[in-house]
């Protein structure tokens, strides 16, 4: 199971917004839908994942990148759903602080059929 830094994952994720299906914490889940779009950006010291309908904010999750030790891909869990965990790890605890579900894994940029920046 390969891991990468949260900053590297976040930069990659921002170029794959239309591939995003869900963003979650242990307490909250944001779901994709046909009439919604995703915004990933920065809000103060936190990164933010927002689901927006038109110009109306439908939900958001604030992400503290300082809490994330690493991001790991769990691969394909269900048909067409690839899970990434942003893990917060201490000496005594390991927690998937944030979960991202996409329509493909990290290696999609190597796939010539993926279509580049348009998803």
C-alpha cells in the first residue's frame, strides 16, 4: 500500500474534481450529485472541500493538513470506487481522519484514455 504526503495528494485531487464521489470525516459525509459541483481550496489555516449547487453552499468539510500524517490508497473497494484515507497517526492511535472516494486510482494520469484535465 503506497503512501504520499497530504500536500501531494491535495494538489493531485484538485485536478480531478469531476472524479470525486465523496469526502468524509468520521462524523460527516459529502456526496456528489449531478447538479452539484466540488470546490477544493484554502480557508485560513485549513483546506476546505465544498459541495455547491449553483452559487449555494450545500456542505463543507474543513481539513486540517497538520493532522494528516500521510494519505494512502486502499484501491478499488467497489466497482468504480477508489478510496483514499488521510491518516492521522500518533504513537498510540491511527485514525482515518478524512476519506476521499474517487472514480479512479492515482495512476490515471498514466492512462492515455483518461482524457487529461477534463473528467
